[in-house]
C-alpha cells in the first residue's frame, strides 16, 4: 500500500498574518482578488469592477466589500473561515498529491482518491471491499485543512454523502472520518455517510455563507466558506447608503462586535456550540462532564470564572480577530485583566507568561487526530 502524504502548507496562515502572498493557480475570482490584494498589486479602485459572480443575486460578495474595506477583506479572504469549504480541485496540496491511498485495517476496505474524467471536479474517491468497488465523485472539501478535510461527493446513483475517510493534517494522510467508524457492510456503505437533503443542508450550514439548502452539486463557489455577509448580514443597504453619500455609514450593516458578551457567545456559538441556556444547571453540569464539548468553545467559555466574574467584559472578540486565524500569543489578552497594575483580576502566582499552556490546555482523544484548546479557563487539576 502506497501512502502519498501531503500537508497543507503554512502559506495561507502566513498570508493571513499579512506577511506573504499565497501562490495558487486556477483560483476563482474572489480568491484571486485576495492574492492580488495581499501582494499589493491591485488598487481599491480596480476592485470595484470585480467579476459578476462576486455579486450574484444572492448578495454582495467579499469583492464588493473589499472596494472600501480592503485591508479587512484581504485578511479575511486568507483566513480559515473563508476556506472552510472549497471546491476539491481548488485544494492544490491535494491535487498535487494524487493519487492518495489508505487501507482501513479494521474493515479491510481499501480507499484511494484519484483523478478521473468524471465531471465536475474530476476527482473520485474509490472504496474497494472484497471484489466490489464503488465511486464517490468528489465535489467539496469541508474544513480549511488546519485539522482536517472531509469530502462531500455524489454517487453514481445521485446520492450525496460525506466521505468515510478524511484527510488529517496531523498525520498528513487519510484516515476514517470521526463519527463514521462503524464497520461497513459493503463497498457502497464503506464509501460515505449518506446524507438526505436535510442532513446535507445541516452539514454545510456552518461552512458556507448562504443558501445552504442548495443541493451540493449546484452551490455557487461564492456561497461556499464563511464570508462577510454571513456575519454582517446583507450589505445591500449599507452600500446603498454609501452611494447616496449620506454620512450614516453604519446603516443596514450588523457589527457583531457591538453585541454584549452573552449575545456574542450565542452569535459565534451558532456555529461554535450554543451554550446551555440561562439557569439550566443540569444542562451546565452535563456540558462540564462531557469531554467532547471541548470542541465547542462557546459552551466551555461560559463555565469560566473569567467570563462569569468580569461583568460582561469577556467576549470571543476579546481574544480573537474574527477576520483572522488564531493569534500566536494570548498573554496580552489574559494580562489585560490579570496584570498586577490593572487590578481588575488577580495575577498568577506561578508565571507571567505562556498562560494558555497551563490554563487552556489542548485536549485530544475525542476527535480523530485533532486537539482543541479548552475554553473553560481554570486551574486545571490532575483529576480533570
Ligand atoms: C463604498 C464603500 C463601502 C462599501 C462597498 C462597504 N462599506 Fe462598510 N463601511 C464603509 C464606511 C465608510 C464605513 C464607516 C467607517 C468605518 O467603520 O470604516 C463602513 C462601516 C462598516 C462596518 C462597521 C459598522 C458599525 O456599525 O460599526 C461594517 C461591519 C461594514 N462596513 C461591513 C461592510 C461589508 C460586510 C460590506 C460588503 C457587503 C461593506 N461594508 C461594504 C464603506 C463601505
Ligand atoms: C457560519 C458559521 C460560523 C460563524 C458564525 C463563526 N464561525 Fe468561526 N469557524 C467556523 C468554521 C466552520 C471554522 C473552521 C475553519 C476550518 O475549516 O478550519 C471556524 C474557525 C474559527 C476559528 C479558528 C481559526 C483558525 O485559526 O483556524 C476561530 C478563532 C473562530 N472560528 C472564531 C469565531 C468567532 C470569534 C466568531 C464570532 C464572531 C465565529 N468564529 C463565527 C464557522 C463559523
Ligand atoms: C453547527 C455547525 C457545524 C455543523 C452542522 C458542521 N460543522 Fe464542521 N465545523 C464546524 C466548526 C465550528 C468547525 C471548526 C472546529 C474547530 O477547529 O474548532 C468545524 C470543523 C470541521 C472540519 C475540520 C476539522 C476540525 O475538526 O476542525 C471538518 C472536516 C468538518 N467540520 C466537516 C463537517 C461535515 C462533513 C459536516 C456535516 C456532516 C459538518 N462539519 C457539520 C461547525 C459545523
Ligand atoms: C466570522 C464572522 C465574521 C466574518 C466572516 C466577517 N466579519 Fe467583519 N466583523 C466581525 C466581528 C465580530 C466584528 C467586530 C470586531 C471587534 O469588535 O473586535 C467585525 C467588524 C468588522 C468591521 C468594523 C471595523 C472593525 O475593524 O472592527 C468591518 C468594516 C468588517 N467587520 C468588515 C468585514 C468584511 C469586509 C468581511 C468580509 C471580507 C467581514 N467583515 C467578515 C465578524 C465577521
Ligand atoms: C475580561 C477580563 C479577563 C480576561 C481577559 C481573562 N480573565 Fe481570567 N479571570 C477574570 C476574573 C474576573 C476572574 C475571577 C477571579 C478574580 O476576580 O481575579 C478570573 C479568573 C481566572 C482564573 C482562576 C480560575 C479559577 O477557577 O479559580 C484563571 C486561572 C484565569 N482567570 C486565567 C486566565 C487566562 C489564562 C486568561 C487568558 C487566556 C484570562 N484569565 C483572561 C477575568 C479575566
Ligand atoms: C480568553 C481568551 C479567549 C476567549 C475569550 C475565546 N478564545 Fe477561542 N481560543 C483561545 C485560545 C488561547 C485558543 C487556542 C490557541 C492555540 O492553541 O493556538 C483558542 C482557540 C479557538 C478556536 C480554535 C479551536 C482550537 O482549539 O483549535 C476556536 C474555533 C475558538 N477559539 C473560538 C472561540 C469562540 C467562538 C469564542 C467565544 C465563545 C472564543 N473562542 C473565546 C482564547 C480565547
Ligand atoms: C506553568 C503553568 C502556569 C502558567 C504558565 C500560568 N499559570 Fe496561572 N496558575 C498555575 C497554577 C498551578 C495555579 C494554581 C496554583 C497556585 O495558586 O499557585 C495558577 C493560578 C492562577 C490564577 C488564580 C490565582 C488564585 O489565587 O486563585 C490565575 C488568575 C492565573 N493563574 C492566571 C494566569 C495568567 C494570566 C497567566 C499568564 C500570564 C498564567 N496564569 C500562567 C499555573 C500556571
């Protein structure tokens, strides 16, 4: 069995940090814009003539926002939010590595991802079990690649499914998708977790900007990934206000930065895990007991004393710029409350840096090849 490993390189992350442009070929207009913008080769004025697909009937794409919000847009377009759902053929690292193979020893199923002449992407996942082979025509890669990518594809019979194998960054190769470990009965079963239209819409709902009820084979590229209007609402009125040259720039656009702490936790939590409501202590106890809730930062953060005893000062945006990937250090965020002089919260008797290592440790073991920082900020004891 040949394993052809690949890694999503750091270029995208570095670009997000503003240091280096990404070199991608065959990218759609929106992404191409980001490359040009990051390289500083395109002026804001030019961007207003962005391609029609950026401003389809469903709304105004990042391209239009970029006309005026160039700096934010170029960072956001390079982020994992924007890349969390990509056409398979637009994942250069995957395309270069093909064919990729994996043997699931537990079930004896042999998998390979290979080029084919099939439309639309020309990339197939083939599962062989015994003497039978079945094929999933791949459409989308879900997940930006920081941890993993699961594929959404279509069978010859027209059914949509999520691939039973995913690609994992940590090991640089394929392995069985979290949640689909159950032993398959035949090659067709081994291919994918099959999704009815409702399940497919739910699956993609947190990985795209709008119209998640569109069948996966008809989703326009501009709707895939989490872009401006998913968080800010439709930009139509806002852009209109600009055209009318009123000075009411904020009109018609939401700014989730203005939300109170709990409202913002719910806002981001729509995708990152909604915490149990109000005074439902049983639900809270449940969240605390459940290791896998570590995947859902919003559910864990509300358990922290930092959150509960800071009078609404602690929000998601205290520590995260939603237009960018994770920062490299969070000490400044912690110390904004826990520094001696600030006097707002007690300082640490143990250390004055690297706070996250001890108080928000990364947890593994409940999702394949993935670790998550525990947002229940606390003094972690050995019994935890
Ligand atoms: C023609 C120029 C223009 C376009 C196009 C434009 N904006 Fe703005 N926007 C502005 C200006 C000017 C402001 C006010 C100054 C500022 O905050 O930068 C603003 C403010 C904002 C704010 C802050 C609002 C607040 O209440 O704090 C958000 C959010 C925003 N824009 C998002 C968007 C999004 C999303 C798009 C694309 C759908 C977009 N803008 C398109 C010019 C524009
Ligand atoms: C529409 C759903 C959605 C909303 C709303 C959303 N996110 Fe995300 N977010 C995602 C998805 C999906 C990913 C995973 C990206 C990937 O594929 O790696 C992600 C990734 C992240 C990451 C990790 C970035 C990295 O370095 O990879 C952070 C931090 C984050 N989101 C913070 C926020 C915050 C803060 C908010 C609220 C302001 C928010 N998100 C709102 C869907 C969402
Ligand atoms: C309720 C919102 C939501 C739904 C529904 C959802 N995801 Fe995600 N998904 C996320 C968020 C948020 C992340 C980022 C998690 C992180 O890194 O903290 C993510 C991350 C991922 C990743 C990257 C690996 C990882 O763990 O970060 C993959 C792959 C993925 N999702 C696939 C899927 C597939 C396939 C479905 C449907 C079967 C699905 N997701 C349904 C919100 C969702
Ligand atoms: C994941 C959700 C999310 C996405 C996607 C997103 N934003 Fe934002 N945006 C926010 C939040 C949250 C704030 C408030 C930030 C704060 O207060 O720290 C914000 C603030 C802003 C502001 C106000 C100025 C500022 O820096 O605070 C502008 C302008 C803006 N966003 C434009 C955009 C544009 C343009 C895009 C697309 C290229 C975009 N945003 C995509 C969540 C998002
Ligand atoms: C918005 C202010 C704020 C921020 C930001 C903040 N905290 Fe706190 N934190 C508090 C408050 C308030 C308490 C309660 C104790 C006190 O009053 O000093 C607390 C308590 C704690 C405790 C004690 C928990 C316990 O269970 O006894 C730890 C540990 C801690 N914080 C670590 C951190 C770390 C690490 C960060 C950064 C990742 C951070 N905090 C960010 C406000 C904050
Ligand atoms: C006190 C600071 C702080 C606050 C507040 C905070 N985060 Fe985080 N977040 C972190 C740190 C630290 C990490 C891990 C960074 C790392 O490991 O490099 C992280 C990681 C993440 C990730 C990536 C998951 C992972 O572990 O790989 C997501 C998604 C995320 N945060 C979302 C959120 C959301 C949504 C909120 C609000 C409900 C939030 N965060 C509030 C500090 C914070
Ligand atoms: C090497 C691990 C480590 C690092 C790094 C670390 N802490 Fe701690 N911290 C601890 C331990 C262990 C305790 C509890 C034992 C104690 O009180 O001495 C603690 C206690 C705390 C407390 C509660 C103090 C009290 O009296 O209840 C706060 C608040 C805190 N740390 C914040 C931080 C902040 C902010 C940072 C970064 C500037 C940080 N810690 C870095 C290990 C660490």
